[in-house]
C-alpha cells in the first residue's frame, strides 16, 4: 500500500478531499441529492513554494492553508442548509452581508485559535505549575502536564461528541478516511469498496 497524498475533512453533510492543488467537496442536500464541486486551491505562499519545503516553517503555512480551505468548504456545505425562506436583498445589501460574514468568520477563527492555545497549552501549564512546591522535578511535572493535556482533550471530544451535528460530522469524517483507504489499496472508488 502506498500513500496517495490525499487529505480531506468532514464538512456539513459531506466530505472534502484534496490532492495537491485540486480539491472537491461532496455535500448531501436536504432533499438527498449529492452535489459535487471541484476547484483549485492555491497556497497562501503564492510563488514562494520553497517556503513549504523548510522544516517547521512549512507546518505553519500548511496549518493556515488547511484552516482557510477548511472554513471555505464548511461555509460552502452550510450554504445548503440555511433557511430556505431568506429575505430578498439588494446587491449592495448582499455585498455588505458577505463582508460582515467574512469578518465574523475571521473573528471566529481568531477566537478559536486563542481558545485552543489557552485551553490546551496554557491551562495545563498553569495547572502543573501549582505542583511545583509538591514536585520539584521539572521532568515529572512535564509528564503530568502531558497527561493533563490528554485528559482535557479527551473530555473535550467526549463533550462535543454528544452533540447530534458533531456525531453526524464524525460519521462523514470516517467516510473520508475510508475513501482514502480504498484509494491507497488501489481499488476503484465505489460504495462497495469503501464499505469493506
């Protein structure tokens, strides 16, 4: 089995798959019809592709690219599930609404990154620092900090997995992995082969 270099993520009622600069999104609409959109995504590094070859630096750009494409495809999939009876807007009002949504999405991403750093990095460090008087060994405190991080992450996943929408998204995430597994085993991408 060889690596396909295909990645992806679950979106609302569907999946996104990406290979090099090409990606596609398949979304099941409320009426059951499956819509597939294929497009190209160009990295934020633009013509400076060499930046994606430098260890550590490439991770930053890959993370940002993943966030941008992920939010773009999530927004696309969510557009099929917005209320059907929307008000009619003029072109100026539509542009203003799109601009507001873009700022809101940017704010959401910024808040999410700050919250993730605070919950998964800062909080475990602060909690383990309270142990300094009891446990003088830095190495032992670091191990405890790691277990605290793992515990917080497991609690987070358990809590969000109770939400119905998240359970459905986890199912699509599993489907994305099964599709990649099918491709990497050299099988045609059919429903029967993916179910194996």
